[in-house]
C-alpha cells in the first residue's frame, strides 16, 4: 500500500467518525406513542417500520491497483422513512426531557 493510500484511508475514517458524531448529537431522545397500543403492538410496528426503512449504501474510493482506494458497503436506516412509517401508523413522537445532574 502506498503512503497516499494510507493517508486517504485515515481521512475516510475521520470523516465517517465525524458524521456519526454529528448524527448522534442531532438525534433527539424520545419515544413513539400511540393511544391504546400495547407494548407488543408498539414493538411490532417499530420493527416493521425499521425493516421498511433499511437502505443499502456503497462507496468506492477509486484509485490504482487491484485494491483501488477502498470500498465501503452496508445497510443503513433512513430515519425520515422510519419516522414517516410510524406516523402513518398513527404514532406521535414524544421527546424525553434531558437528564440534568
């Protein structure tokens, strides 16, 4: 592996870590609420929406040689799609108060 490839891999790792940190900070803690729903129904609806909101992603960095610049593939949850699915099932989002010390 060339020095340039190692540096690019390092930058990709930093970028992914930064995005994950931003996403964690941006998400607000809370629960989905539906009047009259049992915990079993909430869990089943949440699971169904979670399955529907899964989307594959892929990244290929290009480069030279047989390894190229690195690749990343997987499945992620589309939060907007998950939220829309829960709302379509008559749930509402109830933010929880932050814990203060």
